[in-house]
């Protein structure tokens, strides 16, 4: 007779979904880390760098860092912070794609912000691969300094270092990643200790790039660049009216307006 525990274990194995097949870490331009497995990104089509306007210094700095990483040279972990919709995530993908076009051996690996506990396992999977990896954590933020300590340890200070071919690229709307409150200085015995704890994570990124709200001229320049690329009519007044209705001027709003414009013209955006 079969042992009851063996039958229970077999039943649980049948119920559990099989892990996703591990993608070849050398074969694809971009991946998603999903349920403990490396999965090739289904459709990696980042914008060309020249379509990202108003962030020239940020582009130069991030691309240079990615080139160093791809070449096996010393490279920084990078934090892209600032106003929403200003092109942080788009620049990360565009920078990696540009280095790939230039022949650099690098790939993007996107990890969900709520799966930081899986990063050591991901590092183990990427370490043996003969290429570099930009591990991308998008829209990261923490409500308390304690929540950020796992990532702090992985960046610097832990007993086991990250592989030399892996660097973290993080985007956030918060400059210091952790929510700050003026009351923290009132309740702490030593306010400096509290502030240091809040800022300790952001300090571990060797490259910190700020993104700021664009003015009206900058917004129109972004729309004009998109419109010219896709053969769409450009009307500054209409573009400004669209942004006014949305209550925001940003690269994201500019793109949404161009999608609307293409729809009006009966065109697809490839």
C-alpha cells in the first residue's frame, strides 16, 4: 500500500503549476524574471534614443554606464528618479537597446518591484552567462526604511556580492526611494539617525539621475518629434489643449496625445 504522505505529495505536485521553462540567457535582448524563471520578453521594442527629448544629459550618462557594463568594465548601479511620465522607464529600455545596436553584449531583465526577495536567485542564474545584464526595477518605492533594507544589503554591505556582470537600474518617483515625513525628526531621539536610515538606500546608487517636469516648449518639442517620426500633423495649440485637459505636461502625456492623433488620422503606430 502506498504511504499516505507519498500520495499527498504526489497530489500536491499535480496541483502545482510547472515552473516556466528557463530561457537561454544569451539568446534574447530582454527578459522578465517570473516565478523563479528567466522568461524571454515577448515584444521588446523600446523607443530610439533620439525620440527622447529634454533629457540629453541623462541619456549620455546612462548609455555610457551601460556601455561600460557591456564591455566588462566597472559600472554603477543607477537610480532614475523624478516626476512621473518624464521618460525614466523609456530611457532605461532605450539605453540598453542602443548599446545592443552598437554591438554590446548586454540584456535587460525586468523584475517586479514586489519580488525583491528573488534577486539572489536571479543573480545566481545570471552570473555564469557570458554577457552583462541590467536588472530593471521599475517604479520602486518604500513606505518605511525597514522595507528597503533587503535591497540595501544587495547593493552594498551584504556578505555575498552581486555578480560583476549584473547591475541594478531602478526608477522611482521618489528621490530617496523611501517616504519621508517631517514628524520623523520630532519623534526620534537623534533625528540624524532617522534621516540617515531613510536616505541610506539612495546613497548606494553610484549613478543618480533626476528627471523634472517639462515646460510647455519642451512638451511641444516632444510631440513634434513624435509627429514627424510617424508622419502626423502637428498643431501646437491642439497639443497644448490636450495637456491642459490632462492637467499635466510630460513625455507620457505627449505620447498619449500622439496615439490619439494617430487614431484620428486612421494610422497605426508601429
